[in-house]
């Protein structure tokens, strides 16, 4: 499903060179739920960004759904992200000026789905995460846990095969965090979504199929 | 898509009320000034009755007698016009009239000051006044120096109250004139037709004007067609150059041109260059552009701050499949919506300002109007405004790397 081969990511700023990832090779199978752990600054987010085509690797290659990503042109990447990937972020990143429903509709906007269909599917996604009652609200009127559910609804509204979640429970208290994790787990088992999740929580990692540990940009086992 | 953008735009603008107010006001104010300026120019130079032939008309407004150390500037005198401006080839109507002059009459012992023009009969054929009562005086009236007058509606009201004007008399310049016609008021800025009272030219007490090369007369020439205009200018220039003024002490040559009204108006700005009308128009356009540049820059700035604080949104939209151009389109649309709202406000305000100017009497008999042409230009300017001020920040923002955008903007 996701294959990284000898991926290296180097950030160059003025004089400093930071090696965020070095020689990472990784395979994630279809339907797998993989957690990524590691100390702060070990390259977890970078790894997720490279998988999600939000960032280009300095070296190495990324293969999604059997298709190797050859060109990192804006329009081509946008299309793949839209069709195959769903993102969930630690800080939710909901658009404050859009209602819950409009936020969830965003991915469909970029594949040209008509207004009625968008609405229907966004409502279905919100129902899936248990938030049908809040569609007219704005993000600022929701609790953290509710906001993250909206973000998950947005990530799954386009029915992507891969969900990438960067510390999705990092800003939530542990009970709410567990709910969100259960939701991801449910999506994984019932909808056969492939999920890759960064987490700091050993308890959560234990609930996933497999844990990849990073240290200084390298996988350790 | 548009619906989505519209909703989010309204929300963004309402969230930042101060920014929105400043932007709206900036656009509106700029438009007000442009629309009022355009209305004034149109009011002064546009093709409005009574100047129904302005597309194929020329005027003779100035003449100079020049010598080695002396120059006498003024309008053309009667002698110059009779010698050079009669029966120019291609001319259909030729009218000579005097520049308006302020004269005084009395009503019930009270002083009433009036603008008076002395004209011939052709004047009324070259210009189509709207007669409310009676009609114009004729060439025969002028030839016989009949003491008849045409007055405008405002003067009729001033002198005769609510009653009819035709048949009433008024005393001017020591003579008693009988009113034969009443016309609708003509705006003060329409230099050619404007007056309060029009009298036959030959009723003037002195014939000094008729004998002068340089004086205070004007000529209005309506050509058979636009194509005849260059020939008329040329022939007039030729005839003026051929005039022998050696009999005049101190002077040895005469200068005068037939020109369009716009050229006359441009003289103050662009001098006597043959391209003065084009220069004046270019100057006004440049002025308008400069004038619009400031609020446009201001809008760019405001738009930039409004868009920059939304880097997380840019990141999210990119992560979910927005291309760069999709984002540019969104932000530009936002700005165009804002500018159009400002434009609408500006048009409403302009209408208010124009009607206030009309009613204030600041410009006598002003009929400044928000015409469709000015409106469309205003609308176009507004859209250009919106696109310009939105494009820069939108381009900058859309270039953001998605990860950087998610992490809070450009570094
Ligand atoms: N845009 C960037 N420019 C320079 N260095 C960066 C950038 N992003 C991340 N890094 C560096 O790369 C390393 C890995 O960062 P990251 O992937 O965010 O770690 P994690 O998510 O595991 O905390 C860190 O040392 C970080 O400072
Ligand atoms: Mg991180």
C-alpha cells in the first residue's frame, strides 16, 4: 500500500543541515494499522509528510497503491492527495470560517462533486463519527474531541484508502483521546482503511498492529 | 464552489469588521471621487442637448493679435469672424455669439444679476434648446435689432413669478426687451449654450465688438459631417494667416484656430499643443490611475494580512487536494466580492453626492448625473481593483509549501 525505499530528508537552512530522515525503508500493507513512535524531533512528522506527499524526500522513492511517485508537480500531487489520502492533525486544522458541514465538504470541493452530493456525503461522514447534531456549528463552538471528530470526518469523506494521523490525540485528554483512537480503529477494521498514526502513547501504540520506532531519523527495532 | 467561497468570504469579512470597513470605505471613497469627476467631465464635455451636434462641431474661442513686443489675447472679434469664419466649406450652420456677460436688471426695485449672451438666429439652429414657451428669435429679428429676448426658466421665475414669461418685458442695458421664448435651464458648465438671457446680437449698443479683430465673440460651426472637420480647421487657419493686419499699429499678425470643445477645455492644462485634447485625456487617466493606486496598495496590504493569518487554511486545503490555482482563485474571488461590495456602496454614495451637488447650487443649474457609462467604468475599475489587490497576496500564499503552511506560515 505504502512503500518507502531508502528515503532521506535533509533540511538545509542557511548553514545548518538537519537530517530529519536517513535511509528509511518501510512497507505498510493494505488494511494495516501502523503506529509510529519516537522522541520529539526524531522525524515522525517528516515521515508522515513524505508518505502523504506533503513533502518531497531528498533521496529515495515513495510508492502509493503500487504507483511510484515520479514527479512532485503541484497539480499531480494535489490529485493524488485528494483521491487516496486523508489527513488528521494534532491541532485539528479546521477552517474557522467554515461551518462543520462546510469543513467536511472541503476535499469533495477539489474533485468537483456537486453541491447536493457533497452535502449528503459530508452528512454521512459526520454521522459516521457521531456528530450529526453539530453540522451547523462553527469549530470554535466545539470541544477539542468534537473538533478532532470533525477533522476525521473530513479525512474520510472522500473515502481515501489511506489515513495519515499525526498525533491525533496529542491535544486531547486521555479519555477523549481513547475515543478518537477507537474511532480510527473502527475505520480500520470496518472500512479496511490503512492507517498510519504518530503517537507518544505506548497504550495507544499497543492497540495497533505494528509499531515503527524512530530515533534520529532512523527506524530502530 | 462559488457558493462555498461566498459563504466563507462573508464569514471572514464579518469576523474582521475593522479590516472590512476600512477596505469597503477605501474602495467606495475612491469610486465616489472617480464617479463625481467623470460626471463633471461628462457634464461639461459630453454630448448632451442642447449641444446635439457636438460630434461634428467646432468652435472659435480665442484669437490673438501679435507684434514684436505686444500681444493682445481674447476671443475673436466680429471683423475676424466675418472675414474668416463665414461660409467655410463643409460648414452646415455657422453661428456667432458673444461670451456671456453679467448684466443687471431690477424687479420691484430689487437688483437681479443675469448672465446675458448676444446671439444670431443660427445659434438656435446649431443648438437645440428645449423651449417651455414660445420659440427662438430669428435672423430677421437680429437684422432688425428687434428688442426681443429668450430667457431660461430660472430667470422667468425670478422676474415674473409663477406666471408665463412670453409677452412679459425686462429692461437690460437701457432698453426694454420682450420675452419671446422660455427655455429649460442649461448648466453653467456648458460654456457654449449657457446663459440666463439671450438677446439678438445687433441689439448691442456699441458696434466696437463688430469692428474688432480680437474681442469677446465666439463662433460655433456645425459641419455637415465629422469628415468635414479637418477641412474646416484647415481653411480657417489659411484664411486667418492671409489676413492683413498691417493697418494695426504695434501688431503684424493674427492667430486663431477652430477647435473642439474638449480642446478648448484642455487649453488650460496642455497649452496650445495640437494634441492638447489627447494630452488632457491622458492626464486625467493618469491622474485617475495614480489616485487609485493608493487605495489599491492599501487593499493589497489589508488583503495580505487577512490572507497571511490563514496559512493553516492554505495548508489544509492543499493537503486535501487544492491546487495552487484553485487557492489563487479563491482568494481573488474573495477580494473581488469585497471590492464589488465597496463598489456598490461607492455608487450609492456617488448618487448621493451628485444629487447634493445638484441641489446645493454650487454649480448653477448643474445636472450631474450618474450615467451608465460612468457606472460601467466604475464597475470595471472595481473589478480590476479586486483582482489586483487580491492577486498579489493570493499568489504569495498559494506558493507556500503545504507543511510550512500547516506549521503557521512562511518563515
Ligand atoms: N522545515 C524545517 N526546516 C528545518 N528543519 C526542520 C523542518 N522541519 C523539521 N525539521 C527538523 O527535522 C527534525 C525532525 O522533525 P519532525 O519530523 O517534526 O520531528 P517529530 O515530529 O518527530 O517531532 C527535527 O530536528 C526538526 O527540527
Ligand atoms: Mg511532530
